[in-house]
């Protein structure tokens, strides 16, 4: 049985399609192939996911910045320590 547009949209939005069995995934694909609005919705959700992953990748701090953040957090937990202005800088070697 073919899923309804509402069922397909809910499965697309929740990411549930990936956890379905092969036959249900096939039914969903067939529905999306035959239904232009569902196919468009799938493309939009895929685009949003791609953009979100790219944005997350672009904004990820470099390893040196992560180490500096960890060091500052530990210093704050342990108490005041001698720190200089350079300790507060989160500059990645690759960034401007």
C-alpha cells in the first residue's frame, strides 16, 4: 500500500525513512516519484540538511581553538591562574 502525502511528509521530516525496511522505503520512493509536491518537499528537506551540515562544518573551531577553550574551562573550574591576553585568543592558524 502506498503511503499518503501526510505519512510521507512526516517520515521525511522526522528522518524515519532511513530506519524503514527496504519495501517501505521503495513505497516512499515510488510515491515521491509519482507525486510532484512530495518530490519537491523531499528536495527541500534534503537541501536544508545539506546547508545545515555545511554551515556546521564551516563554523567548527580548529583543534587549537578547542584546546584553548578546554584549558580555559579547566582553569575556571580549578580557580584563578596566571593568564595572559594571548590565552584568551581563539585564533586558528588557517583563519585570518
